[in-house]
C-alpha cells in the first residue's frame, strides 16, 4: 500500500487554519465499522455474506441524528424534504490509516489497487464520509432517518437537503468493480 506520509508534500500542516466543529452526533445500532482500516490497507470485518446482509439491514434501521441544542434553528424547514445528505466524521479510523493513498476496494484483492479518492473507503486523509438518508421524522433537535451507515457516536459535520435535480442522472459511469460491489450488496453474490 502507498502511504501519504511517505510523499514529499505531506507536511501535515494546513493553510488557513481550517477548523471543523461537529454540529451533532449519530446514534445508531452500528457499533463497529464494516471495514477496518490499518497500516496495510482496509479489511472487511467478518465474512462477506454477513457484511452484505448487515449493509442491507442498515438501509431499514432507524438511526438518530442529534443536532446540538444551541443549533436547533438550523433544522427549521427540513421536514419538507424526504432525503438528506449527511456528512460525518469517521471517528474510528486510526490516525495512521489516514495516510493510505491506495487500497483494494472493500479490502478485496480481487478488485484492483486504486487511489483512495476512487473509493468510498473510510481510510481517507480527512475521514469525512457522506451518505444519503431518508428522513422519517423530526422531533425537535433529533432527526430519525433510515439508510444511515455511520457508526454510533460519529460526529456530524453537516447536513444538506437532497435535491435530485442537482445531481447528474445521465451519462454517469462507474468502474466495473464498483458496479460489482453495488450489485453484490443489493442482490447477493453475483460472482
């Protein structure tokens, strides 16, 4: 695996003093990540069939996004949307794993070794992850949602309304290996 900290430009300093502050926290039944990031890449936690089943079940589970009480006004009007884009921090990714530059998607060596930005791997220089969820209900500062794949306790970085027309729908292409991952999760093993 290639590592970011071995590259000459990786000084660890940021210009502009960027600071992220969590706006809330996620409460979910997921206690450990499906993928574990280590110094030598990412690995699936458990058997592939169990992981697929778990990912399908996550889509139906109700999770909560608790927005910090002083920020409750940021939620006004959110009930008008059926879906939300949730950005959150993968807080269980160890610091040393954030310097990986290439991985096998899903930790599977039957997929090509590709750059981190070509994957949905949680092991990223800045482990900001994103998912689109269905909003079930708002109760004051709590959003009940389905489809959230975040680990319990993940800090929420931002929430945006999902507006389908703002995202490309035509001429979207993805690599064959990513298409396989999507089909395997949706339908079971299609190898």
